[in-house]
C-alpha cells in the first residue's frame, strides 16, 4: 500500500465512494483487472484505495479527456454495469481538478 506519486498540479482526481453488497461474484478479480487496465490507459497517473465498510478509491488523471476515455473503456463499461446490478448498494463518483498538492515524508520511518 502506498500513496500515489502524482506530478505537480494541476491534474484531475476521480473519487469513487461505495458501499458494497454482500455478493462477491468475481469482485476481487474484476477489481484487480480494472487496476491493470487503468494503469495501461493513456493519461493515468496513479490511484489510492481503502475499504473498511465504506470504500473510497481515488484515481488521478492528466486530463478530463483521459477520464472520459477510461469511463468508455469496454471492459470498464462491463464492470460498471455489473457493479450497478450486483456489487454495490450505492456509489458516488466525483471528478475534481487538483489545483495544489503538498505532503510530508518521514525518511527515518520509511
């Protein structure tokens, strides 16, 4: 688990927040496949994900066009459909422009 290494702002973030249904039905395999596909997508910069009941995945992109292309990727379209039908009770997608970012890294611990 790590924090995505993003370029200097500006860039875009897609925040996917969800509550899962109890149905597994290939969820883990599909989730891993979506990561592989996103990483191969032009304009992808990285992602971070956490789930403890509430799931939050933030993916980072160079442009709004890159986000549109990802949303229309054929396997991703099928996963979106399966998500609505089977895997999620509710989800929300938010698309944001990152205007500024900063951080801290304790080199002694890492």
